[in-house]
C-alpha cells in the first residue's frame, strides 16, 4: 500500500471589474460589489427621496449610522489582532511565513502554504502602483521566488486567465512580464463557465484538486491570476517496515543491557493531552545511540574479573559441570573462559558508537521544546523536510502568539540526525515516542488576514491602483477602476507513515527467549548508563514543510486533533 506525499497549493487571483461603483453616489468607500442584476433595480430609499423630505432625512441618518457601524467594525478588526512590526518575507523562514498562525490562532487544526501565497502576491505586485504596491512590497519584501523542475512528483505553475471582453484593456507589457518572469500561461476565456479554470487547476495540481470553482462563480470576473504548486512524494524512509506490519525494531548490543530499546514498529493508539476520551492514531519512532565506551570506562581487567566470577559461580552447580564436560570434552574450563573473555571484549568494544533507528529522522529536545524532523525523498534535485515543533511547558496558543522566525530557525539549527557524534558521550541515548497521524482541511479568513497584515488598498474600489494591469485610464468614457473583490484560501493535508498528501487553494477575488540449554552456555550482560529522550508528540504542536537546501517554506500548520484510530483504513492500522 503506497503512501504518497502531495502538497498542493493553488493561488488564484480573481478580480471583478465593475462600472457602477464609480457612478454610484457613495458617501464612503466600500469593498462590497453587488451583482449586476441588483444595479438595475431602483432602491426604495431613492424613490422616497424623490417624494418625501422626511424620508430623505431618515435615509441620511441611516447612511451616517451605517458609516459609523462600518468604522466601528474596522476598529474592532484592529482590536482583534494588533500586529507588531512584521519583518518582510525573506528567502528563508521569515515572520511572514508564521503570520497567518498569529492572525487566526483559533486553537484548531490549520494549514496553509506561504510559498504559494508569495507567488500570488508577487504577481499581483507586478500589476500594482503607488500605495497599493507599497503595501504589498512592505509585506513580502524582495523575496526571490524559487523555481523547480516540473514532473510527476512536483508541479509549480502560474496562469493569467483574461476575459475575452477585457482583452483589449489588458496591458501587453504586463502579459509579457508574466510570461517571461513567471512562465505564466496566458489564456483568454469567456468566463461563462468555470470549466477551463478548473481543468487547468486539476492538471497543475496533479489531479489532487479536480474542481475548485462552482457554477457561475467566475461569471462576473474580468481576469484571474493563479498560482498552483503540488508535490507527490514519499518519505526517504517509511515510518514502518514496508514488508511487515508486525516487525520488531531490533537494536542489538551484544553483552550490554540497554533499557527500553525494543519497540514494535507499528501503528498504535495514543492519547492527546487534554482529551483522554479519544484514541488517536500514532506511529512508534525508536532509536538508540551507544556512546558508552564500556572497555575504557571499566577496564579489561575489571571486565574479565566480573566474567570469571560469574563463570565459576555457574560451574559450582553439578548440572552445569556435567553440561560443560559433555559439550567441551577436549578443552579445560580455564582455557575456555580465557578464550571467551577475548571474544567478549572484542564484541563489547564494537558496541561503542553503534546506533540504530526504526526510521530516518532528526530530533532536538530540551525543557521547553521538542522537535522532530523527517526527510522526503529527493526528486529532481528538490529535497523537502517535515518538521514538527511541540512546546513542552506552554500552550500552542501562547507559542504561536510569541514565536518568531529567529526562535524557530534557532531551534531547527539545533536538530540532530541519529548518529553518535550528535549525542552525549559516556551514556547510551535512547529515543522513543509516538508521532501522531493527522488528516484535516482548513480555510483561512484570507481577505481579513491580509488587511490585518497591511494590504488594504488593493481591496478598495477607489484606492486600488492596478494600473500596470489595465490600460484604461481615468477620463476614458468606459473607465472603471479595478480592484480585488475577494480572497480565499483552503487547504487539506493527510500525514501518515508513508508520506504526506496535501492540497490547498488560494483565491484572490472573486506524515525471543528459550528453554533450558541442552549444551553448556554462558551469558553475561553489563548494565549501560542511559539517558532517554521522550519523543511523544502528545499535545498540540506546530509543523512546517521546507526546502532543505533553500529553506523556502512550502507549508505551515498546527495540529490540535490528530487522526482518530477508528478512522484507520485497514485492520492493522496501516492506512494509506
């Protein structure tokens, strides 16, 4: 059963252009645009204004009240989330990448793609001027967009859909720029049906998102800017044995006792902090690194003396004497123990710096944070990595409020792969825990989020300056200003033992024993000092998926409720 990783991200910028907004005698700016069929209907208030002075006064009072209510709503928007000065997007993990965690922070599962949002905003920025452009630039900075090779495992594409009737009003320079700089497909369409846009999205998202737009959703749009990115990948190493769901992780250190290093490699049930009533689906992760040099620490003489004492004590039993004589009739008991000691010391000496793990991963742990990282397979030169970040002593809510890119970059820099040089000398480090599986979808309040982050004018019919897109100028008989009517972002992710499958859409506008021996046998195991790292992700945590080489952030999210164990798709809990 093959687990696929797919991270899909579509950004669609859909802008509706209307003429009524300029003609209407509004007393204040609004980003709401009624459908054209409403524009032809005379309002009751206008009729009363023509015949009744008192009604006109009442109407003015109502307009003033509406304006006051809208002002209070805007003030409330600022009160709900006051963003401290956010650093512009950088080419690594930036505060921008984390900003939507802070803006929404609803204490629930969420996921979004900073990389796809940046692609959309960069294309929108190219079409903007004046303060409209300044607001976008302030947020995304001089971010360098990465390019990847498209294949069956990875897709990154841009498009500019233009309504046939808007073709002559679209600047050729803008079209040429999107083609040359963003490799954008330029497609002319009637917009009478959403089929062409949906088919383009389906193809560029590797069939993960077959249909984004509903019927007549694009009917009144004039153009659509779309970015779609997707990955379909597997882990570098699966969490579980591909051939056996009941296999055991055998971390064999002959003649040494390492506590708690045997764990079943299987999907298991787990509890999540604060919700003990539900059983969630988790995956065992186990590793041990033996940095205890027992020969150096105890000395050969001590080891030999310990073995000899145990050996001669065993031979005090008459039955053991008989077994020895029957098994080794041609060797003395003194010579046998000397030969045994030589082989024994060679074996335990080889245990030093020996390590093993149930799967490839990296880890960092201290009193405040636990981090777990796992690599995806390399495809066409791209190496992506999943990183989970669990605060130990604070809620995820508080963590997302206070965390910044400097802190997270510092924590990621402390992560270590499973090898001896990365762990403490003089002890054996045992790492064990459970990583939850999760599957969910999420919708950002994208338009409000961007306004809170400082992008406002582009959504305002009077203030928006997208003059790099349209060649219609003020003063022309058919002039109307263009602006972004709506912004949406929806994402879906499935994290399991074979990989991650994820999809997202952003729209602007419109994871022996045995019996008694028959022969003489002598065993002795030395205790080894151990330190344990508890790798249980058993409370809400954040995660990101990044490009290991460039640090570009593909995905960010939070997990408050993992996948229920009862939702597993197979009897053994393997899932897909």
